C-alpha cells in the first residue's frame, strides 16, 4: 500500500494529455493499487493518473459500488444532461456546478487487458466524464457553471 503525492490545480502536468497504455505490466498494476489507496485515503470517488503525476490513460473510480479500474477509457455514447455539484481532489475545498451527460457508455481495458464496456448513469456518468477529462488535460473548472467555496 502506498499513497502517492497528489498534484494540484496549478501544476502544469494536469494540463497535459495522457498516453495510451500499451502493455499492462506490473508497473501499471502497482500504479492502479496506489491510485486506489490514494483515492480512498483522500475520500474521493475517482482519480486519474495525471493527478499523481503519471501521464498515462489510467482511471480508478468508486462511487460506492466497489472499485472500477479503467485503462485507456473512451466515451462511445452520451445521452441527456444533468447539472450537479462536482469537486476534484486536485482542487481541494471547492466545488462547482457542472453539466454532464445523464448517461454514458465507455469502452476500456480491464487489468487483464480485456476490452469491456460500462454504462454509467447519474454519479457514475459524472465520475467517468470527469476522470476521462483529466486524461485530456481538462479540469471541471473549465466547464463550471457556478463555483462554491466549502
Ligand atoms: Zn478531478
């Protein structure tokens, strides 16, 4: 178990695009485990690799139904709209209202390298979109409708 150092709002690495994972080797598996440990310790519902300084397309999410690991995730379909409060472990103490799809379908590789799809609604849709944005150097504050201090 290892907690990784989080990167915060003004760190330029958060604005860079992540690269595809080509081989799911032990380094990727350790990264995933560390990301889960870090996410749970910080009480987040999702974490993307750039938030711990690694520019690879790796995302972990747990919206309360257990951990999901997504390698090279890509949104295939979006449906509807849903405006709600959203926060980010890289921007502590703040949250803002963001419009996200009500439902998304995402394709990804699991840790065994198998291609999977996941359909997320409500908070899972929001988490998937938020974390996949991180892989493209996008933060929720880029899309925010109104900000709130906590
Ligand atoms: Zn975030």
